C-alpha cells in the first residue's frame, strides 16, 4: 500500500456526487492507469450481476450514445446466456462505447440500431415481452427535454410491464424501479456498486480536476476571464508582482497591482500607493479597486504593519485570497475566502502548528477551516471544513522564494470563475506541476519566474 494512502479513507466524500465531480474522479483514475474502458468493463459486469438477480428470460437493454450506453453493452455481453437479450442502441459517440458495440456483433444478442422515432415502432414487441428493461440511455448526461428517438424509447418502456433498472440516473420521464450507480450515488436512493476506482483519484488532486474549469465562450470579451487585484508590497517589492503574473498566466484577463513598490511590467496595471508601505491613508484608493475586482489577492510582501488595511479589504471583497503577511489574527475573511499558509503561517493563524503526520495534519486543517485553507507543504492539504483534498505535485526545488506568491495568484485567477475549494485544489495541482516542469533543467537553480510559462500549459493543456 502507498504509505500516503494509509489512513486516507476517512477523507472520502460520501453521498450524492455531481456529474462534474464524477468526471474529475474518473479523469484522475485514468491518469493513474485505470482506463475508461476498464471502468466500463467493471461497471457493466456489476450491472449484469444485478440484472441476473431478477432471473429474466427476456431482457431488453436500451443504450445511448455515450459511455452509459457502453456500460449497458458490457452487461448485455455478460448476460448473453439468457434466453433472449435485445439491445436497442443509438450510434455510439465515444471510442469506448463504439468498442463495446463492435464486441456485441460476436455475441448471442439481438442488436437494433435506432436513429429516429420511426425506427422504434417495429420494436414494440420486444418492449412488450421483456421481463427486465435496462435504461442505459443518458445517465449523468441527462438534462432538458428529451429529443427523438429518446422520447419514444421512454414511452415504449413505460408502456411495458417490465421492471426497469436505470444506470446511474434514470432517463427523464422513465419509471425506474431501481437505480444502479457506480462508485458513488448520482441521485438519492440509488444502489451503489464499486468499480475499483483508486482511493487517490478521489482524495488527491489530479488532471481530472481540470474538467471543472468553465469553458470560455467563443465570443468572450475582454474581462471575461476575470479581473484580479493584487494588494501587497512595501518591505518586499517583488512578491506582489510575481503573484500578479501568476494570475495572468492562470487566465485572468486584467490584473492590477496596488503597491508602494513599482516594477515596470507592461502586462500589469500599476495602481500607485504613495510612501514605502501600505497604510490606512491608502484605503480609499484600495477599496475603490476592490469594488471593481472579481477577486482580490492580498498579503505578499506587505510586512506586519498593514493588518488594519487587510481587514478593511476583507470586509469589502466578495472573493479573496489571503497569503503571507495577511495571515495574522484577527483573521481576514471575505464573503468567499482562500487562505494559503505554509506551516509557520498556519501556526500564526490558528495558534498551533500543523502536525507532521499527514492524517493528523489534514484533521487540523479541516478543524481550522472557516473559509478554504490550502496548507502548503511536501503534500499540500486543502479543506473547506467539510471536504479534504491532498495535492502531491511539486518538487523540493520549489523551496525557492516566490513559488507561494505564484500559487496565490493562480488561486486568485481561478477564484474569479470557480468556487473557493475547487479553485484552491486546481491551483495547488497546477502550481506543483509547473514547478516540476520548470525544474527539469535548472534543478535547484530554478527561479519562481521560470514557472510562469508552464502554468497555462498545465492549466489549459497547451504543452
């Protein structure tokens, strides 16, 4: 057993899982080597075992275009010893479903492709004679008003006297007597079967999490990626600019830096704050900028004499990431907040340092989380007080100064478009991956700014 995975079962989430989260878990499982086809085989075999329990003599399986339909086809193949197995299917739209449809050609099952409602009418007899009907039409892809031939397939299934078993989520309008969900329930009341997804795929971040990023509309205008305000600098000049560049590279369209320190960077908008540190005299300017920002990133290079300003920013901001010098008591809290402490900052926030044992550390982060905490370390721990996630990406070369500032900036950009917990998880994963890529040649001579070009490659898949 992986040493890190020992004891991690307590951090598995329970209850109904959303379609987006399930796609993320499946994507993480794929990255670990469990292919979609392998998951489909496990799901279909589990479904076949359940159907076999009804001892049907005539079985009808309705298969949609996606992988839900592929699950149904696997079940059909595993149940071909039944007297009569009919598979009514739409043209597969995924490679995995297409592979299953091809395998069915060599099985003792009757296949009936349908393209439109008129193709369904000649099949009325097999609906009427079926003992059990499996609804593998839409699953987690179900939404909106049914189009043809789905609407007619549902009507015919409802008119039959067969018991209907739905896969993952009943197709809208169908009268399912039983719902079978794989890995986690997708709706209340579903029976859950395990399909062998590794624990790490759910309790750790991974490339699958990137499916949660909202797509940018083709006609998007400037600012659609979000506007980030970075407030920091004074005693330390470079930190807020590194965070700001991280936000730009993570997809924010407009990034402003409010700071006493000026470093000329044409991609950033500089908002001048007079003097050598941020004070209450700057609040009017800062709060005006907070009001127009989608997310605020605050604390990098600030020093310990500006906490009243941090608290005022928190009271005004809708969404904020607090890092470095902002992580002091009383703890700032925006309406939606991410905190990004390292171990010493966590101790300053909470009054106690995090334990070395990873399970105990996760428990302490979960107990301390009022917003979302991303505790940086060899393994990052992220919690919103309910959920816990671990991030294993990164490299010892990232102990160089500035990598935490980049992380805060990435989190700020993602917070413009995602809830805090999801933004923090993806930020930790991408920051670590960018560090790993950037360190491949310079090793321990890597600079935080070397990571900048790798952030969009890891986040948006361009490299």
